[in-house]
């Protein structure tokens, strides 16, 4: 994708941002499209399409596939808490 020139945007009174048309066109965004917002450090906001956010998470956790049983670990923790609370 071609590099889009940086544009200054201002936060509206109700916390709304308006993305410049050039950005919307470059990213094929239309009114009503969903975006995922996250903080990246203390001074950066990242907006991305849900598919990109999902792909990033899948990539991040791919290294743990088959190595961790997150559901089993959660169930074990809950059972341990229940036994402790029953005392």
C-alpha cells in the first residue's frame, strides 16, 4: 500500500475523531465500519480493522499453541478457589 501523508486530526468535544477521506479511501473504510482501538504505550493510539487485530493476536499467541492449556489452567484455578472457599 502506498504511504499516506500524515494528517493532523482533532478530538471532538464528545471524544470523536474524524478520519481524513484520504485515509478512509486508502484503507477501504466506510461509514459504520468497525475498528479496534488500543493504546500502544502512553502516547500512541492504534486503530485497526478487527481482522488485523485478530491476526495480530493469533500471531502473538501462536508460539503457545500446544504448549499451554489455558482452559485447563483456568478450570484448575477455579476448582482450587472453590475448595479454599468451602473451608
